[in-house]
C-alpha cells in the first residue's frame, strides 16, 4: 500500500485534531492540580518542575494562549479534512502548525514567568 501526498495531509490533519483536543485537556488538568509535576506530560521547564505550586501557576498562565491556538488549529485541520483539495489542505495545515507553534511558545513563556513569580 502506497501513501499518497493527499493521504499524508489527511493523516496530518487527524493528528492535529487529536492534539488540539488533547493538549488543552492536559494543560487544564495540570492547572487544576489533578496532574502532578512530571517529566512526561504537560509543560516542562526547570521553573515549572521546581515544585507543585509553580507547576499549577504556570499551567494556569498557559491556559488561554494554548486553548486559543489549539482551537484555531482544530478549525484549520477540520477545514483541511472537509475540503479535499491538496493546496487548500496544505495551506490550512501549515497555518494550523503555525498556530500551534505560536500558542505553544507563548503559553510556555507565560508559564515560565508565572512559575518564577510563584517562588517570590
């Protein structure tokens, strides 16, 4: 079985949909203290992993940018799945990746700052 370019785009869109739903759930669990600091799931930096108070404060600060970027990526991935035209899919998925990267970086930056402030 050969995977075509269109198949790869659809598979990418499906992974973005799954991640765009799952990532905000993980952030919310950590922000509520239901997910303890760990090196496997959630945002990870030295400041965030330093103690549970910093972990919770950081994830609370990251909620909005990550939720918004994941929502945007989810919509774009669904557009890519709904419109089976390869250039449209490619552009939508590129934009979804940019949204996820931007929201993730902004979220991590805010999380780190909040975690450092939690120590003051």
